[in-house]
């Protein structure tokens, strides 16, 4: 009776006649009954969602070494009854490590486009979104400590329990007690722990990077960038990234180099060292140098690249001199701290055939000054063959040009993939009006195609208050139909005391946990891994959308690994 396919049991307890049926009440006064239900954490919930869509009993499966979570909707609360009390018990024992969060809703003003951006860009309706805009959806996780003030009749909550690495395999039946005043009810959450350990993300995990803005982190939390008060904020963000299995962090050149009075770029070495230490202490392993150069003035028709710190042509005489200074001091630093093997370097974001010749010249210069450092780039230009160590095409471009990228792998190069404002439609991405299974399947795609990494530009690149506006102007073309789709700029949220996790970020983490397991099973039983992959993920635009079915396949994956010991 504890499976995901169990019939709906909604407990609604109030001072009602015994013959009253268990229906969600529309009453809102102090006499209203309380109703509550559990939901899978990957299901989408909205401010108008009904508890009748959930269950009073839910089953979850979990490996060891990761958190397991469930979402709750509680209706019928009233402030006159006092605070909302919440507790979790395993048998007679209180679960002291249970963590509670309030789900915060965010807006989706326009739907993602069929091809990219939002629908208004091409004027085509996208039938692959979860709901028609405008709407709000629960997304951010605000840590809370019960008891809670019941400011309104409804609460959307997240309950998270860590499954320790040494947790004993077997079933736990958690009883979730909810009461306010004389209204009480309980829900039951059964968690099956499997003997499959997920190690922390690190050197041997899938490369995973979300680009971020440390200066904006400081501003959102009221501290000066690089001040003493800034470093604890940065450490909180680094820990949140690591908790989401991010193992790669970028470093922006302008944050660590400045121009001396003579106009020569100089390295802020102590700042760089402290910055790296913050992320290493959080558990991130790889260092990712941000792009050295860019298109002059954002001109996509320009055949040349311009350095970011010293605004001169990158491959000209002045550019070569500046590069020699910057990269020389960086190389000495990396060598001194034994970090050369960990450093990955971007040259210019999204190079095309138009600037490929200049890019290749720049690559030669960088390799000369940073020997042993691998070059990585988000690009689809075949003109760069031989200039890169790590290719990073958009997910749909990888699928459409798979033969080319397989040849690059055969030459010893690595393949990551990325998403941004592209692609839309049915393709995997991490946008707010898409199923939360899409970010999960990034890990499945990496397992199926033997990809090495995933990149996204938007950890916290807010262009507005993310709780009030999700669709924003494209910075290059403001006040036009060129918009960044909902959630493209960010996947974490600024909280009152630090970063807030989100449903999309947690979903991506779950998929990376799955990747660890799928990769392991592929080595032990390739056919069994292939069969499970076929059931859930077939291509970047062809995958299982039903959360219950995904959970069944994931359970089979856990069972296959646990039984192979």
C-alpha cells in the first residue's frame, strides 16, 4: 500500500460529524478543518494547487550519502489557532536531522519559445510547456524552524532528511505530525534506503559548472565585494553549489587583475588565493578561467577578438604583450600552488566561424603561456577542430551533430554540453515552465552519450528581483522581443541570510546522483544500464515525463546496483 500508485488518502481532521467525508474544505475561518498531503519533490506545485492531488502516504527510494525530500501542501490554517506545529518521528523517536523549508513561489510572465527565448521572439506557440503563462510556481526553498506563524490559510513546505553514508539499508516509516490549535493530522512517508553509496562530487565526478557573479552576491546581501564580510557570503554560495554536486567554479579576470598606473595588468594574488581556498574548502575541485576575450562591442560580425581586461585586439602586438604579462603571472601562481592540472581555460564565449581564425591564433598564444592547461569552449564551430581540448555544444547541436563530436572524442578531446536561452520546445533545459525531470535527465544524457560535463551561465545573474520578475530583456537588445526565458538567468535565489536552493537545482543534483549510479552500472552490466536508460531517457528531446514512472525506473537502478555486490 506504500507505493507511488497507492490510492489517494487525504487526512482532513476537524471537529466534524463522524459521517463527514474526507474532502478538502473551502472554509477559511477558525472553524475550518486542516487538510494536508505529500507530493514527490519533482512534481510541480502552484499557489492554486490542491492537496487533493497528493497523498497521505508516499514512498521514496534513496541511495546512501544524499538527502531525500518530500513536499507538503497544508490547507485550512488560521492565525487565530496559533502557530503551526510540525514534527517528524521514526517510530517513537524524533528525527532531529529533519530540515524544513517553506516553498516560495516565483513568476513566469511568458512561456519559453518553441525554438529559443520566449514565444514572442518568433511568434510561435510552444506546446511543450507545463502551463500557459502568466502563472506563479513554487521554486525556492527558504529554511525555517517550526513552529511557524500561519500568516495565511495555505502553506507549501519541503521536508528534507539526510541519508548518511553509513545508513543501514532498509525501510524507514516517518510519521509527519501536523497540528495547529486543536486541529491535528499525520502523514506517512516511507523511505527505502538502498545499499548504494553516492560519494561527494569531486575530481572524478561529471564536470558541472554554473557561472556566477560574486559582486552581485555581495550586493544582494548588503556587503562590499571582497571585504571581510563578503567571504562568509561567498562561502555559503560555495557550499550550496557543492551540495548541488557542482565541482567546477569559474574565476573572472576582472576580479583578479587590475591595471597598474603604467597600464600593465597586475594580479591580485592574495585575493585569488583566498577565493580558491573558499571553494576548495567547500569541496569544489576544478578551476575554470572565464573567457579572456570577447567580440568588440558585442559585434557578432567582427572577425577579431578583444581582451577583456585590456581592451585591445587579443592577437595584436599590444594584446600579445598584455597576455604574456597576465598569463605569465597566473602560470607562476598555478605552478607554485600545484593547480595547473586543475585549471581549465575559456578564451572567448561562443566563438563562431566568423572569428575562428583569430580564436586559433589566440589559442596558440595561451598554450604557449599556460602549458598543461586545457582549453574549453561553448561553441558549435567546426573550424575550431584541433584548437580545443574540451568542446561544449548546446544540447540540441550535440544531438544533431553527434557524428562530428564522436570523431572529436576519438581524437582524445572531451565533450560537455550546455543550455542557455536555447533550446526551447521539447529539448532538455532548466527553465521554469518545463518539467523538473528535464534537469534530472542531464545526468542521464551524460551517462548515455558518455559526456564529460555540463555548463550553464546562470547561477545568479539576476537582471531583476527574481521573486518578482523571471523573464528579462536580453542585455544586448533591451526593450525588444529578444527576452531571456523564465529562470535562464539564475537557479539559486538570494535569501535573507544567504543563497536559497531551488527545485530546479535540486532536480539537477538528483540527475547527477543518477549519473554516478548509471556510470557504475554501465561498467558492471552494460545491457542492463542500456535498458534502464531506454526506459527513461532516449534523446535530448525524447524522455519519460511521468514522475511516477521515472521513480520506478530509478528504483530498478538502485536495486540493480545493490544486488550486484
